[in-house]
């Protein structure tokens, strides 16, 4: 068991997965969309360590696999073999017909742009919508999911001023809008909104009053200056910024031997 | 008395029911034999309701004028399908920006003959700005802010399923794709390609398993979802999809040779689905039976 792993041996992605895993609670329903390997690892880690009653919903496949030692999954999101572990499917009938129950659900979202109030963009980048400079993949189900789920996490594979921008060119999810704790309520959005934004450099949350993005912790070896230089807007910086807790030896052991034995999170 | 009419047609006749400029919805598993036939016929100016790499192929082949899609990812670590991305960035296709709940609301509105259905997902976002067909309104009961989603009405819906009898009584293995029945209910006509045509008695043995009753037309195409999967029959041909994705990626960067070769080999040279399968080869097809 690797009890003596120092922070240098950890990849930022492993730190991200362990941070997210600790924030997930048993019995929650965790919805994981396409192309999110860090999130996949996080929910499986939480499931194995403290969430035997979690429901994992991967691309419509609902599963409880806490009794599986490892969980080989296809790398390709549309690969039908993911159904191997299913107990049922959320995609029989209308995938979105029971949104009234989604307060129990937790969701994770990426984005080509994210603004200081946690609004995100999967539509594209560029001033003219008809001829975008970068055309994104489209919103998938994120507008509806972010509207209704109890809470969600913004998880980014990289931290750069091109992604974390002052203003999204287009918004495909409404996080905290223009700011303010009542922003979502005023629009009638029932879900709890984004809780954290997690990147390879740091964890950010949202100020309770103005819902502006605030530095929560920086990963080991990352400086405040680096975070600020690579963020395209002024973050709220509290007087004390702790270092993100690294995985415990037990967490790391489970992560590396059962969740991610191929080492995907160390090669990103 | 005349006998009951068979709904069986071949893929060539199926594609001949589609005309330039029509709206075509494509379900999941992906009815690729029919998609290939659309490309083979060189149909133009279609409005396509689809996702992913089959959408990308139709765009790359020049069949598409307008896209109704909630997700055009490439898979295999490619965040955006290359032909979709290039065509959208150059303004060569129009995108009807939506998401899953908005799309199903529009299809449901068409099926129910309603001018719109309300939906909450997308309130507060840019969706109604970039898609002016979506109207923000105050609901007349509680005054809440919602989106009015107009009908999305396919002229033709194309689906893939396990089996049907000759009368269009379709049965899936494991049920239809999540959006298939929305597309079927909304469309003027639905063509279902199947792995196998079974006896009417087989359907009657378990009528509760019938997922689509009386589809307008049935096309028998074993391996018809290739290179995608068909539940209960074969898994996805990831090597083939990756080859396509590489070719489409190169074409989007200005080198279309591999993509032209792909379309020539798999769409233009084979005259029928059986010819396509000969191009793929029996060894590759049989490999897809190993889980």
C-alpha cells in the first residue's frame, strides 16, 4: 500500500477526483455525462469508500457496483457495453420526465467557457453565432440538468484564461446568472446551482452573498499568483487559502488499484 | 378479399421516400444502412435531427443544410465532431440550437398537434437568443418564466431495431433508444430497419414486447447499424469509427483524401447494404460478436 506517496507523485487529476469524492454523500444519485474521466473516477471512488447506496448514472445506465472489485468500462461513451453493469436505464421513456425528483441528484459539468458566476458555455466561442470561431459540441442535457439538480460541480480538465472568462460568449447553463444569492430563485430555477468549480490548479466555490467565484483551496505546489495569472477574471481571494487536502493513503490505494488501475488520471 | 399488405421495402426504396430539403430524424441505435443510402443517393439540403458521428458523416457528405442536435461530440477524446464543427464555423450549415429536454418537447408538441410545449431547462441561458424559434414567456397559470418550444416535425424518422414482422410490428432487444419513440410519434412516416424479419406468429407470442405498432416501412438489413452497435446482435466497431473520425478530422484540416476514399469505399461503390457488408468483410463482422 503506497502510504508514503508524496504530493509530487500525485497528479492534479487524482487530487481533483479525491476532493470531489469526499464531497459526495451516500444515497445520492450521481449523474455522469460523456467525456469526464475525472468525474467517473470520483464517483466510483466515493461509491467504494463511503457510498454503498449511491446510484451511479452513466449515460443513462443506472448502476450500483459497490461490490465490484474493479469496473472495466468502455472508453467510448456511446459504446453499448456500458450496459453490462446496469440495474435499469434512465433512458427508457422520457429521460427528463421526473425532474421533480432531481433534488436528490448530483451532476457534473465541463465547459468551453466558465464565467465568475458559474455560468457555462458548450455552444461555442466567437462574436458571430452564425460563424463561430470555435463551434462547441452543443448543450447535451446540461440546461435542464443544471436547472433541476440539487447541486452540481463544474469540473475543468485545464485551467486557463481562455476557459475561465469574464463573460461567456454564450451561456448554455445558468449558474448564478449576474450574481446574488437569489439569482436562481428570481428566475424560478428549482435546483441548487453550482457548488464548486474544480480545476487542475485549485478548487473554487461561490461567495454566499454575491455568488462570485472565490478561491477555496489551491492544490499542493500551486501558488496564488499562478491561479490568478491563469484565471481570466478577478477571483475573490479570502485572507486564508488552504492547500487542497491530498488523497489519504487509503483513498489513493483504492483510486490506483480499483478505480483507475490503468493510470488514466496520471496521464492526462 | 385482398390480403394484408406487407410493409417490407429495401433500403433503396426507403431512401427514395426521402427528398431533398426534407426533415429527417435519426434514432439510436443508429440506422446506418439508411444513412449510407442517403449519402449514396446524394440527397441535399436536409434538415437532420441526429447526434454524433452519423450526423458528422451526413454533413461531411454534403447532405445537410440544417442541424437539430443537442450533442455533436466526436468521441475518442475528440470534443466536437469535425465535419459538424467546420461546417458550422464556416456558416455552411444552420444549427437549430437546443438540448435534450427542448428537443423532446418539440417532438412531443408535433406529435400532439400543439403549437408549442413549455420547458424550463434553458431559461436564463442564451438558447432563446441563438435560436429565435424558442420564445421566453410568462405562463398564464402561475406567471413563471418558461420557454415555448415549437413543434419539430420530421418528414421521415429512421430507426434501427432488432426484429419486425412484415406488417411493421417492431420489437427491440432492450427497448428503443431513448428518443426513438418521440421521433416516431412526431414524424409523418417512420421507416424502421431491422436485423431480422420474423413471423407474425412470433410477434403475437409476445405482443407486449411490440415497441412500435405498424411502422410505415420495414427494411431488413442484418448488421444494419454497423459501425455502431445493435443490442443483442453485435458491439460497436470502434476501429472503423476511429478510421472515419481520423479521416473527417484530416478533411476538416484541409486534407480530404482519406475522407473521399472512405465515402467512395463505404457509400458510393457499394450499391446496396449487402455490398457494403462485403466491403467490411466477414472477419471484421464476426469479431463484433465478441463482447
